[in-house]
C-alpha cells in the first residue's frame, strides 16, 4: 500500500479548494449579470449562431442590415444579443413568412 506525503496531500487539497473558489466566483458573477438584466439571457455570436443554425457570417449580415439588435463591447468588438430580443426577431420573422404573398 502506498501513502501520500502530507505536504503533497495538503497542496493537492489546496489546489482543489482554489478551483472550487474560482467556480463559485464565476457562478456568482453569472447570477449577478442575470439579475441586472432582469432575468434575460445574454448570448454571444457562437451561442446565437448555434441556436439559429446559421453561420457567424450570417449573423454579421443580420447586424449590418439592422435585422437583429446587438450590443458591442468597445474593448474587443465582441457582439452580444439579448435572448428576449432574439425571440421577438424570430416571432416577427415567422409571422412575415406565414403571410400570404401579395401580387
């Protein structure tokens, strides 16, 4: 039977505790973000492209054409979307697609 040195065990436990603390801090940040957005979810390009089944290039075209509302971070230029606004976009788009064509 092999034994773990107490010093190694203490370092291992310390590393695990630090990892759990980082996870807890990240979860707290996410909960505060959700609260400040009135419970709405924030999506990035990857999330939204996957949700809609389109490419990120298509999202860029939607942004350029003003089809979807987005928020951009000045520091890195990353785009974000509110889930409620995307839901509204999809409902409006669905209603237009179901309207009869005019001659």
